[in-house]
C-alpha cells in the first residue's frame, strides 16, 4: 500500500541532514510552509543551502531558520522585503552567503533540475552584472546566458489539499514555486491544509502529480506569517 | 543645469494616465511596483486589459475591501489583490514562460536610470554593502514585447535620470521603448530618443537641459 501521510511535522523532516540543499516554497508568506520550517529548526540540521524566493520576515519561518544559524547559503531572487531584518544583518556581517538569481531564472533552474535538464540558455540578465563569468552563446543573432538546473536533497512545500498518493492542489497565488520545487528534490515534504480520500481530488485538477511527493503532513490551520510578525513573535516560541 | 521651479510638470496620477492611454484594448500587461500600480486605475473605458502578476495570476483585480484581504492572494509587491472573473492561477515556471516566451504585451516598470540607448537600470544602485535584490525585473525586460518606463525626470537631488550611459548596474540593454516622466513622454526610435509630448510650460530647450541623453524633436 502506498501511504505518504506522516503524523507529525517532526517525522516529516526527521531525515534532513547537515549540509543538505533544501528548497522552500513561497513568495513572501504566500505558500511558505511555516510549520515544516519550524520543525526543521527543532531538528537543528546545520550548514543548509536554502533555495527560496525570499529570506523571510520578522523572526519566524525562514527568517527564524536563518537567525538560528542553520543556513550557510541562500539562493534567492529578492533577499530584502518589508520586515526582513535577519538576513540583511547576517549578510552585512559576512555570516551568510548569497547567490542572487533573477526570479524567472530561479524558477526555470528549478524546473530544469526537476526535468533532468542540466543547463539551459536564457536571455535574462545578458549584459548585466548577474551574467558575469557565465557562458554566453548566440542563437539567431541574439546572446543568451547559460544557467544550470538546480536539484535539492529536500523540498518543503505548502499546499491546500493532498491525498495519500501525494497528489496536490494549491491555493491561489500560494502556488508559486511549489509545483516546480516538488519535482526537483530527492525527497519532497508537503504540508497540506487538508488530506482527502483517494478520488477526493478531481484528476483533471491535480496540479502536482503524486509521483513527485514523498511525505505529506496535515496542518489544518497553518499560522499566518504576517500576523506572527505583527505580534513580534519569535521561533522557537 | 538650472532647474525651473515654476514648472510643476505632471503629477503621479497624470503620468499613470498617460501610460494607461497607450495601453491598447485586448493586451496582457504586467505592472511593476510603485507608480506603475496606479496605471490600472486609468485605463480608458471600453478597453479590456488583462493584468499579469509574476507570482502566478493572470486577471489581477483591484485591492480588496477592508476585511476581505487574503494573504494567499497577493501581487508581486506582496500586497493583497483580487482576482477578476476569468482569472487563472499558475506556478512560477509557467508565469515566466509567459514573460520570457514573449506572451506578455506590455510591462510598465519604474527606473533609477534610462540611457539614450534604451538601457534600463532599476534594481541596484551598486553601493558597496547594499543588499542586491533583483526579483523579476531582468526577466521582464528580456521577454516582454514592449517596455514602458515611468519615472520622475530628475532624482530627488535634482540629477538627470535620463542619461547618456547608466552608471548603475543594468537590468537590460536597449530594452526600453517609451519613457513617461513628470515632464515629457519620450519614444526610442532607430534614430534616437524623440520627444512626443511635453508637460505644460516645458520647452524642448528646457527638457534637453535637464536631460543628460541627447533628445530629438
């Protein structure tokens, strides 16, 4: 029997090891798997390379993971956001590495990694500092920059609904990086707002096919990052 | 360079209105953060325009009423928005397929500097110690068919933003089609940067004086 459902976030992240590459879904707080991130803080794995669009806000979620000194390097497109305090401080002190990637290139590098494509050429960033040192190739008289696909050891993803096969659907713009990150990790770990019986998700509406998912944990009422930030909460509580 | 304080120029809403007037019926448009967000409020009646936001929504509507905000329904600036009837959601790789694959017709962006060759700098001042953040700007200028830059003509310190060559790190080279400022609308053509329209009280001579790049009329 295939059953990807695990009982707790602790069990879901139990295999994440020191030095792992971890993708974390979300665009700001929308789609950020805050309960899984907090479980990773409890787990304590260090020297992580985290791939995520932003670096978190306040002192919860990704920001708390960074503040807890578990992240060696961030690969992201927009490391400063409103209420982003933790990453800028550590970056200015030289205590965390940053690989800045244009947002579309980040999405495509993850998609390529998941699709078994080691590298590709894109027009994005040509003639800018972000293309420096990278291979440029001309196709049809236009220059393109080579970018590598990214694969991860783990992806942490938030979705709205899942079943025990790992089929997923998302909520509005909280979908963002989730579907591509699910494809690009050896182990994809998902927190779902609800888990339904097989057949409870119309096959025509499945966004992430279950084959890309290893573990699912049900979190019926996930915390809202912006509310926690407003209340000046810190994790660990 | 002498700045004529008596020239008020267009305000932000008037600038946004000028941009909106140049958005044809039936187009797919991506609006950047800041002044570009105002543009949606001025599209002339009778035109149907679909707004794309790169975090995964086609058919973005206005901000929700107070109390109806949904933190999982946001725009690229991470502000709460609504979805119009007929809207659709998609993941990031699909969203940038729309952008890089030349499916989006128009993008309206802010600018730190624009050069006389249409180069755009809008992501970093390149200051040492500053935290670089690029988001989707480089993808947008690389892939969207028409790029409108909307910006004040001068910096807060009174320096020209339309320059011979950008001193800030580039977002893209030769990518801007039209610049909308508080003083003028400027179109890039094969023969240079042409003045299409000037705000009340602005003369060509004055405009050239406050513009580092060479202008044509």
